[in-house]
């Protein structure tokens, strides 16, 4: 357990990119409009924290713990969530712009993505059982050998999923999303 402990603390408009981040335990803390560009959060533990309007660009997450963490209105770019601790990993994303980020091999059961744009995000080998992509755009997002059992894509757009390379039993799609499942066949599907 880290030596530094913060509870119910609000960090507002702090630019951590120029300062070393203290790898401590953060419980029920709020990070509002903070910058974590090229910052290492290695070894930090976040429980029931909210990141609101923050920028995480090339943020290092080696052995970082996210338990019950919400990212809201954040810009997340070039972040490797597979480097986080697997134990107690639980995050939610609301109204975020997530690009060139990966969740390779990550267990994301019941994961919630709401009103997000996920550009070139990699879910290869991830388990997205019962996850939902509510009102999300997924251009260039990669699903390869991904578990998509009961995953909800009904309101998602701009995705491409190869049913032969993923496990998609009982996944939910709208009729408008069918072209994203058939893209590899180069069919001309008209409305």
C-alpha cells in the first residue's frame, strides 16, 4: 500500500505534466480539468474517484489501480489500460474522446461507454461481456478475438466487427448497425 493517502480531496486545474505525480492512494477524490499529459501514474491507487474534463495524453498506467473510477468529459489519447492492475479494475467513460488507446486483453465485463467517441481504440483479446456502447462512435476501433457476449451496440455507429474473429453470441445490434458486421464482405447495403 502506498504511503501517501488522500480522501475526498478535490484537485482542480492542476497540470501534472510538469510535476511528478505522487503515487499514493486516492479515495473518493475528484480531478477536475487536470492535465496528465506524459505523466506517470505508476503504482497509484484510485478508488471511487472521478476524473472530470481531464486530459490524459500518453499517460503511463503501469500497476495503476482503478476501482470504481469514472472518466467524464475527458480526452484520453495514447493510453494503455492493459498496463493497469487487473485486480478490482472497474472504470466508466461518459462523454469522453478516447483515441489511439488500448484495452488489449483487459476484462471489461459490464463496462459502460456512454456518449463517447472511440477512435482507433484496440479491444483485441478483451472480454466485453455485457458491456454497452451507448450512443458511441467507434471509427477504426479494433475488435479481434474479443468476447462480445451480450454486448450492446444498438446505439453505436461507425464500427466494424468481423463475426468470424470474435465471440458475439447474443450481442445486440440495431438494424442500422448491420453494415458494420458485414463490412468484410464488401456488400452494398442500401437503407
